[in-house]
């Protein structure tokens, strides 16, 4: 018996550990680790998945719009990392949204938590193994474009990886994806066009630009913001890029959306804090939720 992604469906159990993968590189037995977690999900929610969603900062309310049939804690899944960030719940929400079968990650992982990028992206492998062909990712970010504002939405058109690492480093399993995946269009053009249309119909202003990922967890200096802007980035954050790389490696279509929660203009830089970032994200959340709900309903 095989899974929707062609992996052998294994019948065994594996002890969960807080650090996730037994080995930091995606190498030998990677498919078995992925399939063990996927099998645990199928035991609770058996339908093939149409869309996978990572509920980053700014998409938490989408969980309220879903018809959730099953909620699975990350601690219940073999090999899954555990969320350590206070605003990330740490559950898989399985159900429907806009008439589509959806699994949403309520909480993601970051390199600054101490995880390897293979661990950070392990859930994306599992979602792909469950049949998801489309991934929607969201995040909160700092805005470096001088004409944009805190609370604006940004459609991610491209990204820059400055994490100093790549989740595909190490032995490659061709069953999971090619050794050298193409990244000329990491964010699907048709999905971006659909997102722009949905936003326009709802009167939602949505920017479009380049996201740069940095390790964090500290925010950047004035000189670093100048550098990031100079190399072509419009916003900066600490997530998303590894997940997108692995999703594209696995052949998934990707839609990326950001909420600009603070302004990072080096000549007018003011201190910020987590409470302000979360407040602005909550205020912008209904707009982002409306766009994602509209896009999923039309897929």
C-alpha cells in the first residue's frame, strides 16, 4: 500500500523525541521518518489533503474559520519538533475550509529555537506525504520599503535566503525531490494572481515584494537594514524560506503572504517589542484571513 506521494505505508511505531529528527541531515531513512508521522496523522484523519497551511503570526484566526474535525498536538506525532515560541500553539488542525480538505499547522519552527533546518521543515515533508499539492505560508515581518506601512499585507513574489544554511544540504532522496530543484519561480504565479484578485475584490491593499530570511532572534541593526534593502529585499523575517524550499523540492505550489508589523527604516528606526508586533498582526489578521479563505475556496 502506498501514500498519495508514493511513499510505502509503513506499519510500525516510533518514539517521539522533542528534538524531532534523529539525524540533522535529510539522508538515510528520511522517508521512513516522514511516513511514521504521516501514518500517525492518517490514523486520526484519513482523507487526502488538498491544501496545507502554515498559520504563522497573522493567520491564527483562520483556525476559527475552519471546520476542524481533528486537532493533533505535535507531541502526539513521531519525529515532530515541538513549538517553543509563545504565540505558536503546536497543533495540526485537520478539516475543511472553503470546501477543500485542509491541514493547518498552528505553530511553526525556527532556526533560532535551536532546530536544524531539516527539523524546521520536517512537517512540510509530512504534509506532502499526506497528499497536499499546495502550501500556503504566512508570517510577520519588518518592512523596509519606505512607502509601505505597518499593518500592510505583502504578497511574496520572491525571497533571499540569508539563514546561512539550506534544508536540502546532505544526502538527497530522489523519491522526495530532485538533487537540484529549480527555484526560478518559488511562489506560484497563478496563486499570486488569484490572491491579488481576491484582495482587490475585498478592497484590501496588498503590496508585492521580496522577503529576506535571517536567523534571528534579535532584530537587525541600522546597518543591517541598509544592507538588506540594498540587496533587493522589501521585508525581513526569520521563517518561511526553508519551508518554501522544501515544498518546492517536493513539487508543491506555494503561496506566501506577510503582515508588515513594524517599520525598519534605518534613518528613522525606533525600538520595537513583541507585544507591539503581535498587536499589529492581530489588527491586520482579518485582511490576511479573508485573502487566504478566498484563495482556498477558488482552488
